[in-house]
């Protein structure tokens, strides 16, 4: 135990020393963001770093995903650590030196920070192979922001084939710097997307009797879908049905022949997920039949719900209490947001946690996906320390 503590202290000192380099990586990535499934230059940047660290590298996994493989000096378990690296179609409104140079594209969710911190973790651990009893897979994942998610395709290409445990992290602008959030059970919802096309019969606004008004039909659909959660879902279960788009018509005195609706469903339980989809299909059919309209439904199953395994979460909570203090390890609050790390946790035990990135400067208070989103970069160091503490538990 004393030996492990000495090694960890040496590693943590090295992390402090390389902090400026990690920040430079993060700022480079922030200046050069790429959208989901377009991250060729970002993937190449990561690949070059991993090769510099002396790791085995495999690229083009499920798209632009890649992994770095570190083999320890002795046999043991294999753990995987994951970072995502795609950006969002948002214009960067910050006035900083590292502002995005790609108009309309921005790292507004912290993926640049995740990637830089995991690269820093890989760089440091590659220098301490002699203490590692087992192996580490560094998962660098593309397309987290675009359902069905890059994680799905990486899992399908067997990145977890020899992995025993998997861990992931997300920066959190709503959590103060120095705090780290951990929680077992369901933490993020399954996310589904649907599009409903209602086909009526257009005509003159003064002669509605000769038409099938797609706007009236669509309005009935919107109204009725809101009753699924309140009247068909068990009140002790969680579900959300949201209509985000309603498009129809092009003139004030013309009854529209078609209407298009788009929305999302968020659930935790798979049976509730199935129920909500069945209810949407049933309600849309019933209403359109009743109004003599036709319909089409395109329903996309996105990320599954993210479930943090109890045993691994409890282990991680204890480990973090040793390096961040018990008062700084807070409970992760379940969200109806989505995260495709869920795919990994369906395959292997592990947990997904959040690291606080907010300081007293209001520039770090903007929510994720905001055009002024930014972080306190000292949070990157906390991610590295958290990852390395996990590695030390399983492999030192």
C-alpha cells in the first residue's frame, strides 16, 4: 500500500508538471472542432499523440474512433477509459484566444477537455508500465452527439472484447471545480427520435368542408401525445414526450395538406420505452383514421439508458474520497439527457462520473451546448487524477 501511494504521488506530481501541455492540447482541439462523423483531423491528432507515447494504436473503429493499448509488465485485468471528441453545430461566441476557427462548429460540451485529459492520462501511464499488472484500453470515441452514437459502432467492432471494466467521465459546468459527482443506477435516459408526417387534403380556407386539415389533425396529435406520460405511464416511472418541431402550411387562407412533427422520447426502463412507442403509434393512427387522414411514422431508437453498476460505482466513490476528500465527492443527479457511454455499460461493468468545471468566473457557468460554453481547465487535471486512481486500484 505504501509502495502504491509513493508511485501515485510521483505520478500526480508529473501530472502537475505537464498541465500546461494538456491545456495546450485542449485549446488546439477547441480551435479546430469537427462535427460528428467528420472528425478526421481530430482522430489523426490523437493517433499521433498515442504513437508518440509508445502505445499500440488501432484506428477507423466504427468510423473515426480509435484506441490506444497499453500492456502492463505483468498479467492482470484489462480496464477501458473513454473520451469522446466530436463537436457541435454551434457558433462559438466566446472572445478568447482559442475561439473556434471553424464557423458554426464548436466544442460546446467539453469533449475537447475529455480527450486532452485522457491523452494526458495515457502519456503519464505509458511511463509507468513497470507498475501495471494488466492492460489499459484508451477509448477515443467519435460521434457521441449524433444518434445512434459512435459508441454503438465501436462496441460492434469489439473494442471491449478483452475488457473487464469500463469507465467514462464528463465535465460538468453546473458542478464547482474540485468536486466530483458519482452515482449508481440509472443516470441518463434512453433517447428516441420520431418524425410524424400527416397527410390530409388541402384546399381553400373558406371551404373547410372539402378538405382534411392537417394542422387540425396535427394539433390533436400533439395534444394527445402529452397524455401518454400522465395517463399511460406508471407515475413511479420516468418518461418524457416532447414535440420540438411542428411544420405546416404556407399561406394564411389555404388549408394545409400536410403537417410534419418531430419529437423525442426519454425513458429509463426498457418496458416503458416500448410502451411509449406503442402508444405514439396507436394514438397517431387513431386520430388520423378518425379525421380521414393518412400518416407515416419514422421512429429512431437512439442511445439506451445509462446504468452505472452498483459495485464499481461504490468502489470509485471510495477511491475518489481518498484524493478529493469525502465532502468533495457528491451525488450525481439523474438526468433525462442522454449519453452513449450507455452502450459500453451494457457490455461491461463500470461507471460514468462527472467532474466539476465551474469556478467563480461567470464564463464557466454557461450550460453545455451554449455558444459561450467554457471550463476552468484545472478540471482536466482532476479528470486525470480520477482516471489514474481507478487504474491504481485495479492494476497496481
